C-alpha cells in the first residue's frame, strides 16, 4: 500500500527513523545498512517501503535500495523468519553479502548474525537459493552454472562432515568450469592429502 516515502528526516533512533511527509510523521524501521547512509536531521530523504498490517500493529519498513527491499521481502517469506529477524539479517550483513552467502551455501556467515541459529541459517540457505540473484561475479548463464555447481559441491562436502572453512578452501583449487560430480571428486582428493 505505501511503497515509497519522501520527506524530511526528523529523528534517528536506531533502528527507527521519523520521517515528516507534508506534516504527517511516519515511524519507519530501517536496517543498519540504510541507517548509516541517511542524511543529517532536517534534510530530505527518500525511502522505499514495505508496509505490514498485523492484528495489533501497522508497521512500516524502509530501505535505501530496491535490492534491500526485495531481499527483505524474500526473507519474510521464509518460515520462521519475521520482519524483525529479516531486519536483523540485513543489518548484520548487506543484501549483497547475503546473496553471496546463499549462493555459496555458507551457513557459517549467517550464524554470525544475532538471532540466527544453525537451523534457521540452514533453512534460509535452502529456501533462498536462486531467489537473490548471482552475487559471485561474472555474468550470464555461465556464471550461474558455475555458482550453482560450486554451491552444490560445497553442500556435498559439508554433508560429508567437512567444515565450511575446509570446504570453501577446497573450492578455490578447483577449475572454473568443473561439473558437480567431478568437482566433488577433485575436492575430496585435495582434502585427503
């Protein structure tokens, strides 16, 4: 319903800001990544918003970029992740970092965010895979195939009992165009040396 607000910044109380839009003050919750990039008090600001209506409250969340807002929307679709947790994730790691962690299936990076345990991190990795875009670099289908293959290889190594750190280190030694099954074989050879 409310997609964007443009007005004067009146108050900053992390993670909430108060925005005056033509005489109406809107309390908007923002992730710290947006909060740090806000102008000074009394200056004009534009925020993309996501409006949530609950039985006991109407809440407005604001974001500096379309990518942040879209990431927030994907996060709150995950079972067990509410707006507060989604805001915490975006505050603990930016949208790009989250997309990269999901692409590489790095649960260890998500667990570092306050409020995210191992099970929630694994659920996020599973449910967000392929929804946040390619954050590893490169372009087109080849980069997506490479990142999907690397993510699958990483996931297989972790399932076999290797730590995230060991599995990620073994990925760096693999050729760029390696397939999943061949990549697992090569990674296992490297890890057993």
